[in-house]
């Protein structure tokens, strides 16, 4: 069915409580599986435990579907936050645990359906921000085509990724060559002095047990000492366990491990959906830091990804400029915040964001000076 055909279909716009027992989960899951640009963080498996345990703010699930009670065409969780320092806007509900704000858009969604979603999500306040949006995705292309003259793309940045097929193989060859290849293999041989080194990749029910080992490993390091590990607070532990168990039941979680004898040296939690892979959390045993366990597991994950049938690419979800992942995952994913707002509100948002960025730069400069 083409978009032209769907433009004549009657549409229904809903604002739902994503935690409601009455929400049609099957329709939601069907859209997740079909979405032009996958976003595992906006499906019920992840979003519902996250909102239940981690979010104190009101979040609604804005849905556009065919009438009467037909298939879902567009959906995303929407809440209200400061755009910069002061100005409040509605925003798709990305977070530090889910740095991907892409709405779920069905391939058959018409421009009319996408516009209906944007208009509903903009209210109240007449402004909608879509943060951490991959700007070269099919979803971004569809969003750009709606609401001409009423949108801006701000806060652009690049984070590590890697491609599929010939592109991914070329990126692997660049990352695993020359001096780096020689050094990584030397470090693996030295790690082998502590016990036989093995890589394992867990999925399904095995991933649930693997995640428990990950929680212990993460808590044993600096994140545990600083109180930022997933296991440091009961709410983060409960949310993460439930989300991983939900996703594992659909083969949506993979946990890659590096072992030295009976010691788990490094672990990487990855989410998988519709041929895309998202590197969610990484941890390693600091007693083995000199063997670059984080880099070893990240490089191994790249190799595993490329062997997945139907693999379409991987997103590191890492901060721009990440010193460990960027030399290994050689692709670069450009993201930005797409802002839908008119007139004065759009100008205020831009000014507010510039002020926040200026203050952040000043704070970084001050910290550097204080260290010297």
C-alpha cells in the first residue's frame, strides 16, 4: 500500500497512558517490529519498566492509527522538559538510559499521519523536540517532509557506529590492522597467562543469566564506587532486569563476554531489533585494565554483528568523541534535535539552547583551569 493510498484513510489520534493495563500491546509491538527506523527504547518491553521505576514526570504515548481501531502508524512517548535552561517544550522521551528519540513510524504512514502525530505531540505549548534523532535515517527524511518552514535541526553531533556488508567489513579491516592489531593480540596473549581466554555470546534465556553477571561486574568497578552502576539502586536494578528479561524473550538482547579462565573480564549488553544493534552498557574487571578488555569486547562485538543474517548496522549510543569506541567502530552516526515550533517559541528555544551550551563550555574551561 502506498502513502498516496493511505492519505485517504481516516486517522485517529490517541494520547495513552503507556503503563495502562488496557493499552493494546500487540498493536504497539507490531509497530515496533515494522518501524522504518527501529527504536527498542520506545517499545513496551523497555519503556514500561523504565517509566514505572525511573520517571517521575508525566509521559503520554501519542499514537496515530487507522480508524476504526486499526493498525498503529506512528507512536512515541512524549513528556515535557526544558529545552535548554529555561524554555519548556514537549519532547520524545529520550534519556541517558535511552539516547535515541526516533518516533516509531510505519513504512506505510502517510505524510498526513506523521503531521497528525507532530501536531498532537506539540500540544500543549506548540513545540515538539525530537532529540538524538539519526539525521540520515528514513524516519528523519519523513519528518523533514512534514511542516515545511516550522522546524529546525539543532545540537548536531556524531557518535561511533559501524555499517553492514562491505562497508562494515572495510571498517573492521581499518580498526583491526597494523599496530593496533598487533597490540591487541599481544594483550590477549598476556591475558591468557591468567587463564584460557574465551569469548561468549549469550542470547535468549542465557542473556538473562548473563545480565546478572554483568550487574556484578559493573558494580565492582568505578560505577559501583560512584553509585552510578545499574545495581547501585533498587529502582535502576529492577527496571534494567525487567527490560532485559522482556527483550530477551523476543531475542532482543545479546550479551558478549570475555573470560579469562573462570573470571569474567568484560561484558557488553547489546539490544537487537529489525537488523539493527545498539550497544547499551559495558563493564570490565579493573584488575585486568592493562589488557584493554573494553576494547577487546567492543572489537569482538563488531565481528559478531557483521555475521548476523540481515544485519543493517550498529549504533554505539556512546558520547561523541568516546576514546575507546571511536577508534574501533569507525562509522559515524550524525544525530541532532529536530525542533517543531513556530515564530517566537522557536527563537526562544534556539537562544535557550545557545545559552546552555555557552555555560557548559565555560564550566569545562573552569574545571580545566582548576586542575592545573
